[in-house]
C-alpha cells in the first residue's frame, strides 16, 4: 500500500486550466465542479491544483473556503488557501 502525505485521504482536482488563455469552457466546468462539491464529512480533504502566477479566467475566491488550494509553481508550492489572492 502507498503512503499518503500527512495520512489524510484527499480528492485532488486539477484546476490549472483556469489560467490557460482560450480554455474558458473547460475552466468554467472545472471551477463549477469544485464550487458545487459539498464539504466532505468523512475525513476527506478537497485539494485543488492552481497556477497562481497567471491571470485566472474565473476568480479563485469563488471556490469553497474548505478547499485547499495548492500552487503548482515552485515559487508558490505552499498551500495558498481558498479565496486568497496569490501574487
């Protein structure tokens, strides 16, 4: 069995498409998917990959407060938190 970081189970959604020019439709679908997910009550963590160095098509502040936003740029590799404005 593999070891999970921190011993916590997580749902991981890749929302980096939200920073790609021309990806409006796909970005909207991904962001709505995350926005409509209810807070997990079984110990799962909702983690969302984002690319904070680029302008976002849809604001990250629209994501649920319980979502852990994970910056994928090495300069932003820490958890940037939901609704924060990386820069």
